[in-house]
C-alpha cells in the first residue's frame, strides 16, 4: 500500500465499531473516511487518516443525549518496532504494525475516533437547569453577600 501510494475513501457504519459503540449513547450514523498511504521526504512510511463522524454522547451537565460532530486529521508513521518511534518526523504519531505487515483499517479508524472522544462530554448548547442555578431558600439576592471566613475564629484567638 505504501509503495503504491494507495488511497481509500468511504463510509463505515458507527454500529460496526464495537469499542467505540460502548462509549456512545447510540450508534446511529456513519463515519466518512479518507486514508492515504505513502512515504515522506525522509522515506518514512505513513498513513494519513481523515475522518468525520457524528458521535452521539450523553452530556454530563444535563444528562441528555447530544450529537458531537468530530473531525480527525492525523498522520500515522508506520513502524514495525517500538525503537523506530524516535525516528519519526515531528507531527507523526506512531502506529505499530504486525510483523506480517497487515493492518485493519477499520481498527485504525476506530482508534482515532476513540482518541478524540472528550473525557467529560458536555453539550456546548446546554445550560444548567433552573434548580441548580437558583439560589437556596433563605438567601437574599439583594446583593448582600455573606462570606464565612474559616479563619475568622483564629483572628479572635489572636486578640
């Protein structure tokens, strides 16, 4: 693939990506991808991965599902041994391939999508519910702010 500078493009159903599906609210939709194999000016074999996918996540602020459109654009340096990682040019992430040279492109796409998942998904269009934002009963909202200083008792002891 590298020598022939092969390119692939297409769509992969998100439901076919089992590891990714476990982190999603649902597996509707498809991931559109473009993959390009080649060698850079240093002779290093690479795989350019570009993926666009709508991922359905659960907002941790509102606990409601939302769709997060993600885009992946990365260059993976193809290496056979971990010691080759240091020779990769800047901007390339290492991708360890098997001794037989085979590579599952669906697994590569799934790995890249897993890497862009947010640690704590929050819908950018969400707002906190009124119950959370409202002031507790008994507090006045007339601009009077009461600050309980935990060190106030120490000040009294010092006198």
